C-alpha cells in the first residue's frame, strides 16, 4: 500500500509539473492546420507574402538566457529536410514576435537558410508534392550568445540547438500547393 501511495503521489506531481510546460502559440498559424498564403515564399515559383508568423511563448524554463527560433520542413524532397528560418541570440526578455518581425531590432541574429538567403523564407513546397509540415520551434538556451554567424550552416545550428537547449516548444503547421 505504501508503494502504491508513493507511486500515485509521484504521478500526481509529474502531472502537475506538466501543466505548465514551455508552450508556443500563434495568432497566425495553428497546430496541424494549413498556413495562409501570407506565409508562402515569394520566389522559387511561389508568390506569397513571405511573412513570418506571429509567435508567442510562455512558461520558459528556469535558467533561460536567450532564445533561438527555427522553422523547418522535414517533408522537403531533399533527403535532409529544408530550413526556412534560423534566428538566435534573441534576448531572454523577448517572449513574442510580431508577424514579419525584424530579428535584428530585437537584438538577435539570423543565418542563411536553405533558399540561400538570410532571414525568414516562407513555405514553398513543390507543386503536387502533397502536404508539408512546417515545424516552428522556440529553443530556450542557457547562454546569452551563441558563437555563430549568418554563414553558419543551418544544420550546424540545428545540431548546436539540439545539444544545448534546456527546453523547446514546437508548433507544426502545414502547407501545400
């Protein structure tokens, strides 16, 4: 009986702790739903607005000193996915990005993405390639600055974030043409 009571108490504490998990939300995109054309790229055969979506996050892990934000399409027919946005060194005081944000004005940096440009690049899956998933992730980091620059490859930054993050929150939207 004592073991059962301790197990129930431990599970209850875990459940209470998960009620306040690091969370990412958006007024512009929703989990599992298609994005609007506003968030489509404006080159490579696409003619969207190329706006980054509004994002807000809460219940940040203790010890967070900066954030990084990525947008990644794991369904791109490249063999390695496709990076649409890599931003880092965003101050810990920032917990919301407006649509079309200028990361530099917030004190952050962006790197070159798989389109070959620096900054946000909207969705642009090949026509008739089916629905693609776009994973927007906010990474909580234990350091104020990452020693990276705009020419650091996106995959290297992704590796760095996966190894350094003290927490992450993800929102996955979809898009097709």
